[in-house]
C-alpha cells in the first residue's frame, strides 16, 4: 500500500486549494512522525542508562516507569496520521482487491467516512480525559509527573488523523465522480515493483529517481 506523493505532481492535475492544504498537512504529519521517532530513540537511550546505572552503580533513574508511561502516548499516536497518508496501516483487501472503478472507490469512501466518524468520537472522548486531567492536576505515582501533556497529544494527533481522513474522503469523491482521474491522496493497490519505486520517491524525491534512471 502506498499513497500518491503530492510533491510529484504538476499544479494542473489538482485544484490549487488542495495543493496548499495537503502540502501544509503533509509537513505537519512529517513533523509529528519525526517527534514520535525521536521519542522512541530517547526512550531507548533512557532504558540503556537505566540498565547501566542499576548494574554498575545500583542507582536506577528515578521515575523511569512514569516517564515510559507518558512517552507511550507520543510514539503510539503522533505518527498515526503519517501512517494513514502513506498507507501503512493493515488493510484487508480480499474483497476490495477484486473491485475496480467506481464500485471500488465508493466502497473505499464509505469505509473512510466510517473511520472518520469513529475518530471524531475518539477526539471528543480523549479531549474530555485531557480536560479532566488538567482540572484535577492529575500526576504519576512515583515522581509526580503531570499526566495532561501525554493526554493532550492524543486528541491533537487524532485531530490530525481526522484531517487526513477528510482529505481521503475528498480524494475518493473525485474518483467516484470521474474514475478515470489519477488517484490523489488516497491509498492505491500496487504491485511490488510500483511499491518499491514509490518508496524510493518518498525517501529521495522524484527528480532524483528520474535522474538516476536516465
């Protein structure tokens, strides 16, 4: 699964408003995904320091469990919108893989609308838990870390995911209206060769790939 790269298309292939919004949204998703990756790296280094400190100096890092619990919200949710954009989530395509044209895009659009509705409910519920934590001054047991920052990242990350899902609804609506259009901002079923090519374009840019091919 892969999502078409917005940076590799000319302005004539999609509305100007779409380019601007998706470009801004893509940058935010990349930043959140980088934040999630950095949190994993920091937590790994902290775990190494915890083991070495306990083994050599019998001095564990205070609040290591508390810090780990708070960091889990970051790397579990911060990259979810990016993963949706690149089609990284697990998908069952036994039925969808047999559909083509408008029927495929209608089914995909309905599925994304249902997911968007569910995510909207999760945004509301997670914001409620953040607000309660903020009002109560909730904190962890060991070193009394405030829990509201980790609870805030969840509705923010889910709101970003909701924006991405709405973009995909728009993308599928374009294809339902005219199935001959090139898919934009929606996951497409690809073979191994196409998937590898688009991963290279995502990592290094389309111009670099085309230059190497020449």
